[in-house]
């Protein structure tokens, strides 16, 4: 652009060609025989030329029409040359915003009289020149308004967005200020672009930022679920992969058992799409919320008054409250772009066996026993249920709202969301390792043995200047307990509580045995509810909640479409000796033990 600017300056000076015009001497009072040479006046520069024109208008009153016509011809050559220069500059480096602004507009912005743009090279008559001057001046004024086109669009977008928020009754989103970035919009967590920098991330909740793409042509369905990691075992299956060396052969693979008790829907939330992302429109809650989910809204349930959602539940008892809820649902159907249900896990549900014991033995001891066994998942010590949003995909917006509202206070089983042989994503928080050094945390090379003051260190942490340590330098610190997403985990089996599928019986191994190994899963216990068997490992330790989500990608690989046929599921003890699959098998082998 520097070369273009210099070329434009040279051509601009060249276009200031002197216009020769012969004038006859004029006689005025006190001044006689003054010969005015217009040629010298116009070639003395822009500033001096303007002053000379003003003095000529006072002295040469008889030739005003010719003075008004001649500058147009001068500007005519200016604009043609300037347009040629702009064309050359645009070929050299295309501008970001293409704005057609001739040199006449630049002169007008500098405070000079707006000039006209002519396509003819000859000087027209006085009347025709004035007419064309007016027309071209109006066209030039319209073209000059395109300079602030981007600013005008941004202002209009802000006004439309503001009116959109006012119509929906949404608060205007605040803007955050950052020293280095200026005013920016609030956004999600940032992530490093380098794999080695993943350890910089801290622990995060098991929330979901992304869901599969919606397809209105398909029926309504949920896209995620919550489960608790129980433990690992191994299986033997037959590989169905034509062309592979393992085709029709048995292989042993590690699997993870994730217990997934049915989730309960307690609300629905609607979102609208805005230029700044999704914004929540409104939320409708169910009438009855269990204690385990209401505990999630308190830091200390013991010290609280336990009043959460007591006023909201009274809306279902009055006609005005019911109308208000229906109004909110109709608003969702009209304005919403995304519908998500609010569902929570069950950790303290009563079993029917314990309920029968309390009725048969109504004593203090049986009551204490009943209270101690009230937990649905004995492996967990917590009493707070995990609450999350699950997006509803498929169908129209009205069908989604009705689908979500129809599940209020109802249980959703795992097989209503996932199917066998499906590829899913597992999201959770990894095991925490605590404060660790650079060798373990980053995998840097150890220093030689004779290194002074330690060898499990980074020898050089940076130059003298900049006088600070860069964040990319390996340093000791927290390792583990990070939020991670594992993609493409294949479901080998879905076990239903109270069904044969909950056991570890296969077509080739008809031994009656439960999915829980002998002695239970270490640090977890017994799996009583529905469960998923997924291939490979899973993030986090035992008992930690993991999020199961449908795959964001369309699975077309042969591995994803392969049908899994299990032949054997190992149920031997995971911390004892021996490979006995059942207690009866162990007793049969050892015989009667001595007392």
C-alpha cells in the first residue's frame, strides 16, 4: 500500500495541469489596466490557488459562469486518474472492505467543495454542466455514505438484538472486560491447542457443552445419561471382521461396568439462539421433587430449612398457577430453538425387599436396619443426586416440549437412550494424582547423575529476557483430576435389573452367575441396577459419576458397525486368589474347609 500511496501522490500532482484561459483586462475604481493571468494563479498550489480564485471572483464579476465550469473539468481528470490508481492498488493487495470512494469524496471530507464526477472529457455548456454537477453530487453523496457501512450494520444489529431480548423478556447479556482482549463476550472454558498442555486444565463438573446435531425428521429422543463407574473385568468374544487375521477367532478384551440406575425428569428448560449463542428462555419444574435432588440446592441440608421448591409446587394446586405453567410451555413452543430436560440420578431409593422387611418386622431394630439399607446404590456414600440437562433431539419444537413434559416425575431407563453395539462418548473427571514433579507430570528427561541439587528437574526454564517464566515451560504442580472426554466407546452389553440380561450368562457359558465378581467390585460393592458394559477403560476412579453421550459423529467404520457376540464374562475375584467364577465352583474344588 506504500507504493500505491506514493503513486497516487505523484499522479495527483500531475493531474493538477494548468488550465490556460485568456481574459481581457478589466477596469475598476482606483485600479486601472490590471491584467489578470489565471494561468499563474491556478499553478501556484492548492492553498494559493484557492485564495487566488476567491480574489478573482471579486475582480472578475463578469466571468463567474466560466469560473464555475472550469473546476469541474479539473476534477474530472483528477477522479479518472484516482480511480485508475485505486484499481491498481486493489490488484496489488485486496482491501478488507471494498468501498468505492473517489478523490472527490476525499476532498469533500477535507472541507472543500464537493466535486463532480464526469465521464466526458470535453467541457460542457454552462447550464448542462450545472445540471450534471447536481446529479453527480447527489450520486457522490450516496457513495460516500457507504464508508461507514460496517458501523451502520453493527448499530442496527445491536438494536435488533436489544429489541429481541426485550420481546422475550430476557436480560441483556453483560460484557466482560479483559486487559489484553478489550471488551469480549462471556464464553466457555478455553482449551489448549497442544496435547502436552492439557495438564494446565483444572477439574470441572461433568456438564455437557455439546450435543449431537438435531434432526427434526426423526422421533424425539434423549441424547445423554449419567452413570457411576463400578469397576473393570474382561470378556472373550468372537471377532467378526472379514479379511482380518482375527476373523472368526476369539479375543480377550478389557471392559468397564458403569451402573446406570434410571434417571428421573424433574424439569424442562428452553433456549433461544441469538447472535451471541444460546440464551435460556424459561424453565418449568415438576410438582414433586425428591429429597435427594433438593439436597443439591443446599450446601448444608442439615442446617437449612428445607424449603426448596415448596412455593413452586403450590402452582399446580391453583388454577392461576396451572395457567402460568401452560403459558410458559406455549412460550417454549413459539420461541425456543433448543429443548433440554432436567433429570437427576437416584442414589437413595428404597428397595421392595427392605420395604417388606419394615412391614413384617415393625420394631426398632428392623427400622434401624431398614434405614441403614435404604440406599439404592450401596457403593455410594453420598445422599445428593446429580442433576444435569439432557437435550431432546428429533421432532418439532411442540413435540419436544410435549415429550419432555410427559416425562415429568417419571423414570427413564438406560435402554431408552442407548442401544447395544452403539458408539458413545464418555465424559468425566480423571483420577487425582496430587502435586507431582516435572518428570512425572510432563515426562521430561532426567538430568545426569552428577547434576548438582537434584536431577528430576528442568535445567533451563527460560532466557534472561523476557524476565518471566512462560506458561509453556514444564513446572511441578497438580496432576490429574482433570475434565476429559473419551470418544467412540462401544457398548458391548446393556444389563437390565431383574432380567437375565443383568447376569453374566452368555450363549456359550450357561453358568448361573451375576455380573458382580466374587467379593464385589473393589471399592464399590455390588451392582444391583441397570448397567452398561463398554469397551476399554473409563475416566475416573470407582464411584465417580460419568456422563454418557451419544456420538457427535456419524459412525460408518467397520469397527463401529460390528455386531458383538460375547462368549465369556469373567466374574472371578478382583482382589483375591484363584480364577473361580462362582462360590459353588470354589467349594467344589476345595471341598469342605476345616473349622
